[in-house]
């Protein structure tokens, strides 16, 4: 497939949702190096100081109608009587893997490593400047961090929650999105429905400490490795702070180190400059994930009434062009280059970064299905896209020293199959070779994530855009 890539050069710094001028006027100036404190009840002033009183100081935009009503996750409506949709799924308990000679199943016995064998460069190089962006740890505008309207831990992160079988969950519908994770043969699902209300889940999967994070205001779901230098797990919490509408997490080891989720590197606190390692994840709809992994476990519940998790708490935010913080129209507050591609602020893209290069793959440009053979940061990759299942996943194309070229195979395993031109091997959507000379091999999945366009281009201002 031919490709066109549009390069956005030297984008002016974007602070979406509010202007730097307005912030300076409100704060009376202030240095970007002013320390930030996520203490409960504090609202961070644009100049870096703290205002007692906390989250009540920021007003939400007025609701235009009943559908746009906003309910903050910190204040659950336990009296809600919404009937949760129930997915009619077979009980997956005791399901054996499909036979290896069944290419439709995509199953391989014995299990093979999640990541494949190709060694990727780090997505975020610890201690190095974050290439592909005008932002660095030193220049990050900490003075423009604001309160999201709730105090520290006002949105309660989940830690080691209970999990149930797929047939036992009642708050998920077939098209609800989940983060699918398989580590050391253990499959788990982290639903967006949970992430809307908790934003962070600290967990251990297959013996590996992880943190699943979802920012509903930027549409970004990132999975991090949370093992420290000694191999012990550590936890992240919700600071109640935002930058560019993006979740800022705090490190529970010291209570004050701050990591903007998309930036993934600490910009304040004792661990400033440390980077959270990004892990691969598959974002897809619930019915697809269960069909791919019938033995998956899914979060049973959070701290609220189960009915709460059937509701998106921010009204029509996902589909309008407005921003929650101050409710400004982004077209009035950002550089015109932000709209060079005629994308809406909240159009979804798959964002991939390798060796300092950044590229966005807009969902709207990829058709119904796609196998995009590409190269980024000197690495040959293939982006696999299926609209019906909402799967957008990048893989490294090199296997055993050979770079493969992929095409969609309409007769391959559901929901889509790939066949490489070099060996004729058939691969499934998870990058596993299920038939042919390379059967049993796995492509190395590149850690990446989906995002609203405004969020991706603001953090990674030198991004390319794949045009199709």
C-alpha cells in the first residue's frame, strides 16, 4: 500500500483549552519552574502557587441539554437506576485452546512470548530529551498545570481489584472498549467504563506489576511497567491535576512526584526526569477481546454502584469540539497549524513513537481494514487496523533478520488475517503466525496508544501524519 506522510514542522506550542496569555494574566506571572504540590484540597494556580479550597474553584461548562450533563467521577450518583447491558457470552471456564491446525483460531500451543523476539529501542529514553516534541523535562510548563476540579485521590485509583470471568460481568456491552493485556499467558481486560471513573488501575498480571491508565479527557489509554529497580511493584495515584486536559499521575512512593500520562516522564518531585516504561496493549471492543481470549478475566467492579459504570461521566464531551477545562473552543486558542489536516480536535488517531520519531495514524484515513507497511525511527513496522473491532496495533516487521511485507488475507483468522509476501505465512491480528513456514513465531508489538488528535499533536508537536 502506497503511503503519504505529512510532516508538521515547528508547531507553535499549544496549550489547548486555555491560552498562555490568559493564564499569565490570571496568575500575575510566575515561572514555569515553580514547584507543583498535589496536596488534597489545593488548586494549582497557573503561576505555580497553590490556592486553598481545591476543586470547587473551577466551574464546569454549562450543559446545553440533558445529554450533555456532566457528572464528575468523584461524586457518584449511587441512586442511578440505569439498567446495565449484559453480554450473552458462553461461560469461558475450562475452555481449552483451539487446535493448532485450526488457522481460524489463531491459537498456538505451547504459548509463545507476548512481545516476539525483535528488540525495539525504548519508546521513552530514560533521562534523555523527549525527541519529537518541543517539550522537555526542563521546559515543561509546570506553571500551566491546573486542577481538574477534584483533590488528590478525589478520583480513586483501583489497586489489585477483583476479577471475574467474562460471563459474570454485567456492566459491559459488546461494543464497549477495553484494554486487553496478555502477560505470561494471563489475559485480563481493563474496561474504559472503569477507567472513566477511576483513571488508574494498579495490578499484577502474569507476575508483572503494571498500571493501566485511562484519561477520558484526552482519550488516551497507556499501560506502564511499575516494577522498580529492585523488581518490587509501586503504585500510581490520581493527582487531581491536569495539563492540556491530560491526567497527571502521582507516585505513591513519595506522594509528590508528578507524571503527565502522555509525557510519561516525571516533571516535578523527587523523581523528576524518571520515565515510566510503556508496555504494549490492545485496545478493542469487549466482544472482540472475549472472542480472542475466552479465558480472559475482567475487573468485577470498582468502588461505586455497578450501574455507574454503564454511564460516561462527561456527557457529549467525546463528540463535541469543546474542552472541559474552562469550556473554551479550541479553535479560538490554538495555532492554526493544529488544523492543517482538517481533523476535528477529538478525531481518534493511533500514535506511535520510535527512536524519537512520532507519527499519527488517523482512524478516518485507514478505511475498513488496513495493513500499513511503514517505517518509523529506522524500524520497519506494520500497522494493523480493523474498524469493526476498533483494533489499531503496530508491530515490528522484522523476524529472524528478515523484514516482511504484509497484505490483508480475507480468508485468514477472524477478525482479520495477514499474509507476508516473503514466506507466505498466515498471521492473525495479534501478530502470531498460525500457518506456514513461520508458524509459531510472533511479531514484536510496538508500544503505542490511541488518542484524541488535539492531545497527540500538543504533546508531540513534530509529529508526522499518515495520509493513506
